């Protein structure tokens, strides 16, 4: 059943990658824009929906999902190693500004998400 959990993640990764490529074409970028993020968002929303309907994932399926989440960070690091960081920095201030705004925005969201979690318990 762990393989079913990996298949679950793979299905959402395919959907996210597809939607990310469409988004990339719409904004004029020649690649995937946010495919992994879209996939993770869809997976979380679907899992929460199933739990709310009384049909949570089987324990072994969850183990497969947890396995892939454990290797998620090393995979992202490996993917980022392929990126041309020097080229992005030469691209100008906009690339640096976009990265900074995203990082600072995420830092400000941590306390908000933490407060939301406390109110739900």
C-alpha cells in the first residue's frame, strides 16, 4: 500500500506540472512555473477534503506519502543545483527583488499561520 501513496503523490505531481507549464506559457516563460507548489496544494486540499468526508487515506498509503515528503527537500536541493544562479543575478535587480519579497513574505506568514493553528485546537 505504500506504493499507492507514492502513486498518489505522482498523480498530483503530473497534474501540478501540467498546470505549471500552462501557467508558464500564459505568462511567456518557457518552462514550469510553480508546478511543485500547485501539486502540493492540490494534494493537501484533496487529503483534507477526503478527511472531512470521513474517507481518510489508509495508514499504509500515508506512509508512502510521508516517505516522499521525507525525501522532498533533498530532491528540491538537487533540482536547485541545476539552476543558473549567476545568470539569475546577472538578470538584474528584479530577480533579486522577487526572491527577497517571497522570502520576507513567507517569514511574515509564519506567525499568522501559527495563530490560526492555536485557534483551531
